[in-house]
């Protein structure tokens, strides 16, 4: 079957007048909405469509004819090709204003949900080097800029860095990244230098061959550092490379490798081998300690993560007598953070490894009133479960971007839980879900927290009470 031909269209002068919830610029042409990547209101652009539907089109910029007065110069040299920090051409205060607008559009305009008090958005204290985890990819298919190609020099196709957005096979060779502290930059560059010098084979994603696959770096606020090198096979080069990392970076407290011979990069079903140090690091949120193992999930912005949990704690206003449910609990961090202010904590999470971590974290913090259950919230949270584990006085829910299944919302409606704290990384699905609870619940207050500066993402917390 042949490919269907898409007829692209070039717009000579598109004026961007709005911003979508995904952070795309919005232009209107006759009855049609055109979403343009990498644009902000006030820009005038020449753009070419790459997707055309009856009511909307999506386009990429060919030229920025007239930049919005809100634009500033970007600070990272990898900006044009890398997928991270896409909003760095916007001053941080403007980013916050746009994120605020995204939240208010989701509730007021799209879902038409009334909100009692909207507290001001909490901006990040650090707008650079704020991540505690990064994953780099080795590749034989390096992305080159036009300038690099124009030099006419012999180009080395090996790279260690991040995938080019929308181009799964290409990797930007990263020299300096502003997302994680300087250790991460030093380690990545030293490992690449060693690999090039020893002529180690980088992974070729097209033919699924090669030795070096990924490098994962986790830096905790306690100063502990966990590193995982992921390779395709165990060969003679592996242990000398591990020894090099160990010797050059004695500050690493947990050095691991994973042999992943599978066709995809996911290593969650593979076994990490601890080469030196401990098999985990300790991360702290407030007075609570969390064991973070190579495959554990953890909030990637520690300091904003703590502020997020403080907002949840504040909204929950626990008295000490309550049965508290923590849905989509991950490693139990929100529930544990609130555990000494409630009578009983019941957590539900579908990944069994995360539930194991949650149980271990409860022990580590001497929390004795917590129970964590493995399972899909939709299947587990039913009348029987509630009868067995106690009717919740307050329910915290922190679902993935897609939000909550309608059946779960029905269970909550039936249970008439007095208070709900809904934490979300996607205000549109959050507003949609809250609209579905409208018959019995009102939004008392809401506050957004910026966990990811220079991106369109925003975390939002809403407190719901029975009407
Ligand atoms: C946004 S994370 C929240 C994690 C945690 N609350 C925290 O603050 O670190 C969403 C979590 O929901 C889990 N999850 C996704 N779908 C689920 C489902 N249907 N049932 C149970 N857990 C689910 C994911 O594995 C993930 O750990």
C-alpha cells in the first residue's frame, strides 16, 4: 500500500494570538485554527503545515518574521536541536504567566468549572540545574546542525546526549546541559571521551547493534549520586569502563550497570548490577528519607517536589484522626509525607516494584500506620475494598497525564469522600475529571506549582469538598 500524500501548505504571514494547553502558538485563518510549534502570542511567522485536518492544522516555523516583544535570547547552545527547555526564549516571569493562563483556560473556558480561591502559582526557586535525574543515549546517528555540515569537515557520527524531538533515531551530542548539576555534565563528557578514545561501539538503533546504550545519572539533595551504565552485552570492555568511572568519580555512591540485550531501551524489566558502593541512594523530602534504587520512580525536581507536598499537606489540613487514601501512590512519597498527621494511610499503585519501595520507605521512616496495595485503581477501588480498608475521610489522587478513568470518578461520587486533593501534571484532564464530579463536589481552592521551568508543563493542586 502506498503512502497517502499530505499536501503541505506554506503560510507567509501568520500572526500568533494565543497559546494552546500543549504550549503551541495559535493562529486563526478563516474558520480554521493553525497550531504552530515554538511560537508565542505576538510572533508573526512564515510557517509550513505538517498536519492538515478539517478544523485545524499543525505547522512548523520557516522564519520568524516579527518576533513577539516577549522573546529573549536562548541560553543553551543545543536549543535549536534538543527537545528540552523549549521555552528558554521566554523570560521566566512570562513562562509563569502563560502557565497560569493554561490552568485558568482549562478550568474556566474548557471544563467550565468554578474555582473558589485560586492561590498564586509557585514559581521554581531554581530555573536551571533543577532535575535530579537525566538519561543520556549513545548513538551512531548523531544530529548535525546546518553550520556543522557547512564546515565540510569529516564528521564523527557517534553521539551521547538526547534524542532530537520527533526523530527517534537521531541524537544531539550534548556538551553542556542546564538541567542537572555540573557533575552530570562532567561524567557524561568523560564517559564519551573514554569511549571515543578506546573506540568502543556506540549503539546503532537502526540495526539494533552496538555496545553502549544509555547512561543514567541521579543526583540526590543529600549529595549521594547513583549512576547506571546500560550496555547491550557483557564484553571485555565493560569492567574496564566501570573501573574508569569509579576511579575518576569517587563521589558516586552507587555505581551500577545493566545489560539490556532487548530491542528497546526500557530497562525496567532488567536487573541492575551494583558495581561499587550501595545499591541505592537516599533522597530527602522534609524530615522524610526515601530509598531511591536504580529503577525507582521519584519526583525529578526535589525542591519543588517538597513544596508541592507542602501544598497538598496544607490543603489536606489533617487533624490526626483521618483515614487517608493515596491513589496513584508511586513510591508512597505523598502519603508518607502526610502520614504522621492522619490515623491510617492506604496507598494504591499499579507497579509492584514501586509498592515494594513504598513499604520499605515506610519502614525507613518508622511509619506504622501505612498500607500499600498493588493494583489498578479502577479495579481495586470498589465498595468491598473501601469496606475492608476503611471509608476514606480524605482522598489524595495523583494520576498520570491522562487523568482518571470515569469508573473511578463514579466510585468516588458514590463513596461521598468528604475531601479530595487532586494533584495533576495535566490541568486539562484534571479540569475534565473535576467537571465530572461537579454534582457533589466544589473546588474550594487551587494552586499551581512550577516543577519544570523552560517547558510548558505545570503541576496543579485542587482541593475539593462535598457541596
Ligand atoms: C504522577 S505519578 C504519581 C506518583 C506519586 N504520587 C509521587 O508523587 O511521586 C502516577 C503514578 O500512578 C501510577 N499509575 C498509573 N496508572 C495507574 C492505575 N491505573 N492504577 C494504579 N496506579 C497507576 C504510575 O505507575 C505512577 O507511579
